[in-house]
C-alpha cells in the first residue's frame, strides 16, 4: 500500500496508469481487482493511508512537547524542512489537496473523500487548539475553529509553494513565519 501511495502521490490519480500500478506493486491486474475492486478502490485506500500517516506523525511529534502550541510551532517548522525542494518525498504538495484539485470537478467519490479528509483534519486541528486554549496556552477568546482553518490553509499553501522551483531557504523561512504567527494567539505568561 505504501508503494501505491507513493506512486499516486507523485503522479496523481489520472497520471498513474494501471501498468505503472502493476509494476510498482508487482501484482497482476486480476489480483489488483480482486484486492481493491478498481483503480478507484486502490487509490481510496492509498489516500486513507496518507491521511493516517499524517495524523500519526503530528501526534508522535506533539508527544515530545509539554506545550501543544510550542509543539505545533515546531511541527510547522519541521514541515517546511521536510517538504523543501531538497527533500526526497514523492511530492511536496499534499496528496489530499492534489486529489481534491484533480478530481473534484467531476464530483466523484474520490473528490468527496478528499474533501471529507480535509474537514476531518481541520476538526482535529480545532480540537488540538481547543485543548491548548483549555490549558491556558492560547488567549481565552481564541476562536479555535477559525484558527484551525488558518493553520490548515497555511499548511496547504506552504506545501503548494514548496512544489515550485524555489529554494529550501525560502520554504524554511515560510515555516518560521507560520510558527511565529501563532505567537499572536499565545496567552500572556
């Protein structure tokens, strides 16, 4: 599944042929269809894996911090480094966003799945920020849902920007700027 995820993340849904899938997974068409039903089924599972790994990475990262806000700031900086032009990921842009942009105009199930995943991520960020607010890390009046949308939009923007022909230094600076922006919401000590 990880190989399929990497292939789809790099090439996109339409840019990945069944022949490429067969070669990457070392499976025959009959086996692929028996296991996943269709290319859509395989792609949907790869997308789930991508989202799951992203959530696990954030949770594991935050375990190393006493402060949710500080952990989130460092996570943003690390994202910039991980998806800078010098990184070796299949693509720097988010696979979920790439999917949404590629297939949503058709209103197909994959577009709906990508949209639902982005909504789930936004809710998870809002919950994380609400916990930070409850712990006194964020200003009492912080609208955590609104801040979650802002953080998600910035992450999407950062990863899209990193897809460009740009320097790692510029991408890392953006990660620093995003992390610094969160200071505006920090509760006074």
